[in-house]
C-alpha cells in the first residue's frame, strides 16, 4: 500500500541518488592534474566527492526504510525512475545529449514505473 511516508521516502531516494551521481560526475571531472597520484590527491580534496559519498550513505538508509514498507519487486521497479531523473539533470547541467534511444528508454521506464505504481 502506498502511503504518504512511502512517497516521501521514494522522492527523497530519487533526490539523493541524483545528487550523488551529479556530485560524483563533478568530482571526477574537476581535477586539473590528471597524472598519477596527483589526480587522486586532487580528487579526495574535492568537496563534491564527499557530497556524493554523503548522499549515497543517506540514500542507503532511506532505501532500507523504503524497502521495509513496499514489496521488494515493487521497490526495485519504482527505484528505476532514478535513471530518468539522472538523465534529465545530466542534460540540464552537463548538456548531455538526448538521443532517440535514450528518450525511448526513458518512456519505457516511466511506463513501467506507472504500471507498477498502479498495481
């Protein structure tokens, strides 16, 4: 049964997963020095990396709470909407392309999530 708490946990999970992915992208592309250990030193000094890690830790805890309230098969399918959010935000922030196949995939995922949500 979908309750307001389930919806809040689901939206929070989508938000934190998207934030984590965007933070990791920023942290991976930020270091200017790309040679050897200097890249890794710059990477671990980057606050975006730590935002990503923090987002994933919080998301993990919320995901566990979410799964206590919904069946696993439903939870996994509802969780796949994260892919759509990440693609849209990636398009907005990083100017990543929306190809015909990506749009078709997004529509199939959205349709599947709607069908699962209705069941």
